[in-house]
C-alpha cells in the first residue's frame, strides 16, 4: 500500500473521515486510531514483522521509564546501553548479518584460509532503519535529559508507528513529535490545503520524474559495458536526479499526509541540487537523517576528537559519512560511497570553510556565474559518487568509472527516443524547483495570490502531467529497501 | 472542514473536466513521442478497423471465430467458405475476454452464429487487456460498453486514449479513414482473416508475455464466464480451441495445466498441439505463436474434419 495507490487512497479516505469527523476533539481516541491504522498499514506490507515492531516499541518504552527512574548515572548508562543493544541489535541482525558473515569469509580467504560460512535467509523488515532511529532518538533524549519519558503508552506507540513516516521517514525526533500527539488537534483549512499541494508535488516528482528517469537509468546501468561514455555520464546524472525525485517525492507525500492530520513532520529536503558546495548539499539532503547523526554521532565524535584539531574534525566527518553510507545498505559500495563523501569535506575543513554557510540569495531569478559554477560542480561530484550507490558491486562501479574515462565521452550517447521526452520533463521539473526554491517545497506558494480558477488550473496541469507521463506499472520507492 | 470538503468536490469536478480538455489538446498538438499515455492507433496491425466495419455487414453466420491474433491469423474464412461454412473472424490483437465481451454485446445479435470457435491460450485469462483495449478504442465505436471495458482494464493509458478517442469520434475525425487491405507483410481477407505473406520461421520473435508471468486476472475470468453465458443463451455451440504453437513443449507452466482444466470444465476444449498432428516449427509457423499460410491450411483442414464434419 504505497501512497500513490488506489488502496492507500481508500484507506486514507476512511481514516480521514473517522479521524476528523467522528473523533474530532478526542485526542486520545485519535491517537488510538493512528496506532491501529499504522499497524494495519504496516501489516498490509508484511504482517509477520508486526510483532517485532510492537515488541521493540514496548521494550523501548519500558527502558525509557527505567532509565528515567534510575537513581545513579551509572544505572542510566546501563539502561541506555541496553536500549542501544535492543534497537541496534535488531537492525544489525536483520540488515547487516549477512554482510558481516560475507565480509568475514572474504577476509579469511584473503589471508589464505577457506571458510564456508552460511548465508542466512533473512528478510529485512520494511522501514527498520527508520523506526530504529526514531526509537533511539527517544532514548538518547531521555538519557541527555532533554525529555521526560512519555507517560501515555498510546502516544508513544503511535509516535513509533506513525504510518505516514513509518516506512521511509522523515525520521521525527521524539521531542518534537510526542508533544504534537499530546496536544489537541484542530482542523486547519490552510494547513490541509498545503498538505494536499505537497502531496501533489510529491506525486509529480515520483511518478513523472523519478519513474521516467528510472527507465533511462536502468537502460544505462544495465548496458554500461556497451554504451559510450557520454551515455554513462547521462546515466549517472539521471540516477542522481532519480534518487532525489524518488525520495524527496516520498517525503513530500509523507509530510503532506501528516499535515492533513494536523502534524508538522520534519523537513527532509531543501533543494539539495542547488547547493553551492558539498557541505551545504549534506545540510539539504535527507535532513532528518543527517541532523540525527549530527546530534547523536558527529557532535559527540568532534568532542571526543577535539584535541586533534582539524584532523579530529576530518576523522569525525569521515566516520559520520561512512555511517550515512552504511545506513543505506549492507554493502561495501555504500561504505565507500560514504568514505568518498567524507573526503569531499577535507578541502573545506582545511580552508576553514566547513562551518561557513553558503547559500543562494533569496528571490534571485538567476544565479551568478560563481554560484552556477558551484551548483554544477557540486551536482557533478554527487552524481559521479552516486554511481557507487547504484552499482551492485565495487567492481561494477570501477568498471563504470573506467568506461567513463574515454574519448567516447564526446560521442553520441546512442539512447532511445524516450530520452528526449525525459529530458523535457526534467527541464520543466528543474525550472519549477528553481522558481520555488525559497519555499518549503517547489509549489508551496504557486498561485496563492492568483484567482482560484487560475490556481486550480495550475494544479490540474500538474495532475495532467502525472496522468500523461506516469508508468503503467507500479515502481517501488528506492528508499524502501533501506 | 465543511469548506475543505466542498472545495475538494468542486476541485475534483474541475480537474476531471480540465484533465479531459488537456488530454485532447495534447493528443492533437504534440508529436507522438510526447504522448506517452495516449496510444490512439486507427488501423493498427490487426486490421481491426476494417474488421469491425465489415462485421456490420455480416449476419447469420455458421461460425464465428473469437480470440487474439491466434484467431485472426489461424482461422481462414476463405477455407471455411470453400467448405460451405459462412463464417466471420472477430479476432483482434491481444484480444482478452474483456474486449471479446464488448464485441459480442455489439455483434452477436446480428452475426447470430450457429457455432463459436474461441481461440484460447494461457495468456488470455492472465492478460491486463491494455493492448486490445487501445485497439478497440481507436477502431470501434465508443459507447457505454467500451467505457465499462476501460473501467475494468483500469489503467491510465486506456483512460487517456478513451478521452481522446471520444473527442475524435464526436468530431468525426476518422470517418474517412480507409485502412489498406494489404501491407508488406499482411493481406486482409474478407471475413476478418489476416494472411501472413511470409513463410519463413522467425524463432526469436516471441510475444512480450512469457509463461513465467502467468497470473490469473479475476476480471478476465469473470468476463470469460460472461461470454460463455452470453453465447449459451444465444443458442450457439461453443468450442474452445488452442491453436498450434511452435515449441509447444515450452508450455510447461503449472498454471497452464490448471487453466486447461478450467477451460475443459466450461466448454468442449480441443488442444491442437498433440505430437501426432504433424506441425513442424520451420515448416508451418511464422513465429512461435502464429502459423504461416501453409500451417493455416493444414490446421483448418484438420479442424473442419475433426470438429465440423464429424
């Protein structure tokens, strides 16, 4: 039941009516409804892991209380470790177990020992990376005395399982989301209309841009050994745009659905491909994850390494980025991806520009040539590194990179006619994103000051583009596998 | 909340209308490659345009042939005519039961067949019905049955094409279209049969649906059962036939066996893929799923001898 399905539409209409028309003003009952609907939503995907989710949530809830009631700092730390073991243990087992076994076997073979380790047939529970980070933030915040443990178990369980963000984020912190669950919600027309607009934009990004780019990307990555370098470059750019449109499209839909229910969910993207350098890019990309890691990993690391000055900062950022990479998938391609991303920060750190925020001026129609250069070079850097993200293995990525360095970079890309149509759609997308870059999402303010007829016409044009260019078959979201 | 719900309803109506207008404009103005989800093909490769025009002139036939390309490429109405059977072939490209049902609702009363030979395959009950829906929308008169069929197929391409086709028909834009009866590859014969001119066997050509993709489509099954009921109530005798295919041994999907059992439970079912029938891939076929004219003659003679004369 993905957001862009008839099943979800039916589910949500029923939910919306119950939530606002039947239970309006009864916060606890609304929370119970959220909880039941969230578990139903999850069970629709795979009911087998529902017990894992409920069990994990209950243990976290109990540990949070025990940690708060602990009388000594040592006891609090032990409870925190237990919570970490419980949260990360599940993640490590389901997502990374086979990777560690395989890597261990490979390492033994490298030193001449043969090992016949079994590959476990483990199915990764959907959304495990996202809800693990959600429950860990709750425990960290209790440990750091930023919040009190939640007294209402329904609210806590609803926070962990909140269906709009459960499967693929954004990763809301307990300290910002639990108070929203505790307070009474009133229906707000502007907020709901804003939510619908954001859902529409998310659908456009996913169905028109990401799904069409996915065809082009697949065409290139499936035939990278026979295509000219110019096509490979287009494929790399295509994937970079695809993954953005796919994931930010999902996030827009999740945030929009949350708005319809009266919640403010964490922002996840801030037009990252208009970033002027790599540091700004990572402040704008998957914000709920990067800010989570900044708070709970990077900042403690920089404090731990503070005596090593710039070297300490470099080490902290490389570790942080490797974790970002590893969070995405249990593969060396992701670890190397993270390592390279971390290395990109080194020049900024050495020149003392790491913390200097560089942003485009608000309201400017066109970038200056220095800004354009910054945007283009950052995009190319990211797109080329994303080859690792898309490749099945390091050797495939290396082959791809080797094939890129060729005189065929100036040859005709030899892609089919659909490439022109996709390029046309991407052009429209980039123009709209650029025009709306000062807002939360591109069409947030589109036509708000126009007469209703014109504004609605603009939305219908977007609906039309979705209907005209969506794929006939459903394409899963890329981040579902993380 | 009330204002929100009222606005949603108004916007939905406005969006439906605006969307339809934009589909028509896009269909008229944009080059083909930019019309990804409009696929309007008047006179496509199955000669459907000519066939439905001709169907209106036929009545009270002895045999009516139904099915996908294996029907209109396998049952040569000229051969049956020579044997004294007045027949019409209402097959069309990738025709699935959803489309057969629409065609029968329209033509069964006038064609009024004594026998119906329905070419069935593992694919028809598993098909999404999109290709044939598009064929029908562009070449057949749009009416309530077509709309129902599009709703049942429930895919964006048939929806958009339906809107565009309705506009074209309301404006009589294709009224003067005459489909050529003969192309480099095919020749349309009176009564709906399409003869392949080529006799060479192309072993690589396969239809997009592979046997591994088979999965029952409940809507197709329901339409198939409606068809049988419709034919039974008209008094026509029904014969379900699996036409010969090359490499028949590749039909090893477990679902195919259950589909055959299902067919046999519904009406007399004949599978013309027995080892003793003597069809040779390189001699009697154009590709994996279609006979060449030599194969058609052999198959039709066999069919007449075994099913019609006896």
